[in-house]
C-alpha cells in the first residue's frame, strides 16, 4: 500500500475512535499491533482486543471529542499525525492535549500506534475523579 492509502486507513481509525466505535477501532489494528502512550509507565497494549481495553480505561468517561488535525505526513508505511484532542467529560470538565502520533501500516492494518504527549498537561487539566479511576487499572487489565 502507498502513503495515500495508509493515510486513509489511519483516518478511518480516528473516525471510529472519536465516535467511540471501539469495534471499528479494533478492525483497524493488526493482530499483533502495538498501541503505546509513550509518557505512560506501562508498555502499552498488543492486539485489537487489548488496544480497545486500554482505550476504554481513559476514554470511557469522555462524552465528546474535538479533534484538530494540524498536519499529516505519510511516507512508506509510516503516517505521522500532529493533532490536538479536546476531551469533554460527563461531569463537565474539559481537557485539551497536543499529540504527535506515529502509525505504521502493514498489510492494510495498523501495526504500531505510538502517541507522544505531555503528562503534565494532561494531569493538570484532568478531573481528580478521572485520575483516581485510572489508578485502579494496571497493565494486566489490557495485556
């Protein structure tokens, strides 16, 4: 697949994520695909089911997303997305966080999804109840 096809795959996955269509997200992830939040202390999640479990940990309480894409660069099997996410929580709080995301596409599936973002930015805006919710989970819950 070429860069344009790979960009469409990545865009399809993001579209599913922001609709909270987790089954749709899973359909884009390779059987051995890795999802990693680089600032987080764990090693990430491998495989569609575990990726979805990990996403649900943080995103389940988010009722609405805003997703501003600043640029998408594709070369070979890599797609890089610079973007800002705004999360609107069910209790009214809002978190705005900047990301650079690296995707690698193999055989039409996302084999690597690596998010780079600033932990301090996220935690300084996140509601305390959400932080406490995250603390209840461990890597074993999505691996």
